[in-house]
C-alpha cells in the first residue's frame, strides 16, 4: 500500500489540505468568537454607561425618575436583553424592566448559584446614581452570562456559514488533490515506462514533452535525448563490429593464404612475399594500437606533462616529419612558422593530436591539392587550424565526426582503412587539456579543423 507515487501524492495532498482547512476553520471560529465576545462586552458596557447617564440627567432635569428613564431602560431590555432595577435612596424599587421579558425567558430570581432568568444565568452589576454630587439611588443591571438574543443568532448563523464554507473547501481540496496527483504522477509514470523500454533495449521511443510542469518537461526531454543517444550508440556499435570484422578479415585472409601456400610449397618464400605478409601483419598491429590509444586518451586518470611549447618550433618539426609523404602523394603542405606563440600542452600528446589530424588530411586530400596549418592566439587560447582541400564532409558526417567508431562514406573509408577512431582520440586528448575543438566542412571544398590549447595550464 502507498507504494506508487500517485497514492503517496494523493495521501500527502489530502492530509495537507484537509489539515490546513481544519486548522484554519478552528482558528477562524475561535478567533471570531473571541473578537465578537470582546465587541459585545464593549458595546454592552457603553450602553450601560449611557443608560446610567440618561437616568441621572432625567432626574436632574425633572427632579424625579420620569417615564423617559423608564422607556430608555425598557428599550434596552427589549433589544439588548439588558435588565435594569432602579432603587431610590430609601431602597424603594422605582423602575423594574425585567418583567418586560418574563414571557420570553421567565421571571428573574435569585438562587444560590446566582441570579437566574428562566434557565439562563445572569451576570449583574450595580451603579450608584448621583445628581449634582448627591446620591439619588442605585441601579442594578442584569445581563446574560453568555450570548443571547440577536448576538446568539448572529454567532449561530456565522458558525453555520463557516461550516458550509469548510465543507465546500474540503470537497474542492479532495477534487484538486486527485487532479494534482494524477497530473503529476502521469508524467513520472510515462517516464518510468520509457525507462523500462530502454532497459529492454527498445530505443525507438518519444515521450511527450507537453507538460505544464517544467521539471517533468525537462525530464521527458532528457529521456528522449538518452533514447536517441543509446540508439545512435547501438548503431555505431553494430557498424564498428561490421567494420572491425572487415578490417581483420582482409589481412588475416591474406596472411592465411600466403602461409598455407608457403607450408604446402605452392609458393616460394621470397623477400617480396615476406614483405607483403609483414605489411598485412602490421596492419593488424595498427588496428590494435588505435584501440589502445583511444582507451588511453579517454582514461579520466590520463596524466599530462604540461610544458610551455613554442608553436613555430613544434610545427617546423611536424613539417619535416610529414612533408615527404605529402610530397610523395603530390599534396602541397604549408605550415605557418613566421610567428611563434607560447602555449601550454603535453608535447607528446600534442604531437599525437596533430599526427592524427595530418594523417586524416593526407588520407582525404587528392593529388594536386593543398593542406595548410595556420596558428593564431588570443588572451586565453592558442588555436591551430588544419585546412585541407579534400572532399569535405556532409552534414551528417560533420555532426558525427568525433563519435567513436563513426566512419562516413563506407566505400571511401574502407579503401583507406581504419576504424574511425582517430578523431575520437583527438577529441579526448583536447578535452584532457581543457582545450576546444571545432570543425567546419563543405562537401567538395574541404575541411578545416581548429584545435585550441590554453595559454596557461588550466588543470
């Protein structure tokens, strides 16, 4: 029970909303009752004081208690349920307004528990009456100990309306709790179902991102992106398996046929044939080395020996190393060594990065074309631009250029060999330097790869 998000949200929402409604209802009722009680007492005190003053003024003006005093007190008795008894200085009862309400609440009487009128307790006060400083009598005032009359009716009406409001609010709280819990858990439930599909290697899914809750929308977009990434990785894995089998089959088949021919005496062992077997063997070694290099480059514990390097010096060294192979293919290699910039990098890893990029440029640039390396620097980075006039890359190839095992046009790449991990190694090593990598390409016009290294050690 309560194992699902929906049930827990529902219970939590109900407890929170109903508890809040109950607390507010109790607070409002008792707070209003206390405030109303203070108001009634204050108003009653003011009315009693006014009654005392009017009776004293009537005596001062007429020399006796007239019908005007009697009518004033009777009016308060009828409308406010305040009862008066006025005694003269000789303790003779002159005015008694309590008999006017006897038919409604009964006769006022004194008991051991106090003054009673019917079944109701009455509080009492007494006031000495004066005229020009001389005592003229005493006024006894009696009023209900609790709310009565219109006050009691008003409080009852308020309680009834408050209870009705609480019932309506409770119904709305239950309704909105169901809606809120359903709406919130719906998106989570969909995401949970999508994760089960991903767990079962079913990557072709697309969650709706039309949610009113930003976090659910972001989470759905993240799951969709994860599904696309997994589908892409699965596609690359299958492509890699196929490419690896092809890359291994060719040299292994060649070696096998030659070795069997040597063993059976079909072919004579000559230096040329041994050289051919050796080249096929080295092709296998190169494939294994590429895998090892990628593993090392992507290792988060890769140790870099950062040094201050001079661009002109290191580019000159690269030119001397690669220019012969470029000249042999008929490609014009140009290197910018006029200005020298100082930057921070591991010399061996920098050489590995530039070697992979230059090998790529050599592979995909035809005879009679040009490959050029330029360098520039800003306040934070030194950027090397490797520009070739090769066949360029399509939009899809450009987006996946640095993905592991991705190779563009298969026929073209199989002619040149490799597993498609050279640029992945470049990307991993540049990121290890806290550098930046950018590629621009246009089919038929060539490719420009820009590699930026920090001017200072950023690790």
